[in-house]
């Protein structure tokens, strides 16, 4: 009996037995690595996004290139079934990073440093604003507690006044 293979909305095959699924995953992983190695040897085409991390590699999906995403983090594990492909992935990424660093002009380097300083400054501002927000929330909580206590006291005093007014009207207050 032949296994029926269909595609999920992401283009992944379903209905494969474990051996077929493993081979399919290996071919997809290998297609990704081969493409990255070719980019490292030549250049990354415009509009392409390099999957710098294993998690990005896992999400990379391009059926036209026989590249399919996978869910399991074990697929690209350094000690997993495809550790040979993981090693090649790491080497291709190192080569791409070296190439990118060499291709940076002094102006790009200066812009990058400026952007990193801005990011650092913005992170500091965010931390300050976050601290101010926490302090404001704490103050608001105290004010709400004080308001609730004041409201309770006002209510208690209103009850006292409500009992005194009828006594005064009846002439039963102790002012005589």
C-alpha cells in the first residue's frame, strides 16, 4: 500500500513515515546550508535575508528552493542527528560574517557605531521612564488608598451628622 503524501499550508509534507520525514528534513536542511555556502563564496543577493541563528534557519521557508521550515529545535542541534549540517551552517555563517565585516566601509562602520550609541542611550532612557512609571503607579496606588480611606471617613461622618440633625431638630441636643 502506497503512502499518501499531501502538503500542509506551509508546503510541508504530511503522511510520511519517520524515515521519509527524516530524509525530507535532511534534504531541506542541506538545501539551506548549500545556499548559505554559495552566498559565502560569492555574495548575498539583494533582498535576501540571511538566517544568522539556528532559530531563524528553522523558520526559513522557500519551497521554490526546496527549503522548508521545521518546528523541532533538535533538527539543528549541534549534537543532533544532523550535526554535520549544523557544523557546515556554523562555518557558512562565520564566512558570511567575515565577508560582511570586510565589505563595510569606514562610513558604514561609523554609522554602525553611531547607531549602537543611540540604541544604548535609548535603552537608558527606557529604563529611566520605566522607573518613573513604576514610581508613578506606586504613588497612584497610595493616593487611591488615601482616597478610599477619606471616602470611608466622609461616609462615617455623614452617618454621625445624620443622627445629630434629628436630635437637634427635636431639641434633644445638650445645648440647653
